[in-house]
C-alpha cells in the first residue's frame, strides 16, 4: 500500500507552483500519513480543504484515551510528513503553505484550536 500511495502522490503533484496548487491532494497526504507513518495513539489526520492560499488539515486527538500524547504537537507531525518526503518538501520550497488544526477530545468535550501555518521545512 505504501508504494501505491507514494506513486499516486508523485503522479498527483507537479513542481511548479501553479500546477501543484491545482493538483494538490490533501486526502492522499492524510492517508499516506495515517497508513505509512508511525502516529501517536488516538490521533487521526484528515484533509479539510483550502482556505485562501493555505491547505488545511485537521488532527483529531483523543486525549481522554491517550492523555500522554498531549505533550506532542500536531504541527510537528505535519512537519514530519511534509518535510520527510522529497516530493512534498519540494512543494514546500515552491510556496505551498499548510496548516493543521487540532480537534482535541478532553473530559468528554471536543475543542478545536486553529494551528500555525507551516510554510517551509527546516534545513539541517
């Protein structure tokens, strides 16, 4: 499945800013994260859609069932997926901006927090 997702991702993306804006596949990126990467327990990434120039994802976190994961950050997980893959990293270099909002279930209630925008990958 991993090879299939990566192949689809490569086929769905392009290297120019205009082209990738039209072919951005957020649902595929969310599926890639959920199916091939190690994820914190009780966390689920989904694609929300585009808001202005920003591609928006939602990280649902069940902090009632897995309170120990509250110290981890959704933006760090988004950085892992966007900056850990060469194709996605190239998209970031070409101007892609993403945001990941958190929907946290805690004490039986769900609270949504708008996340920061990721617009570049760290250079090591």
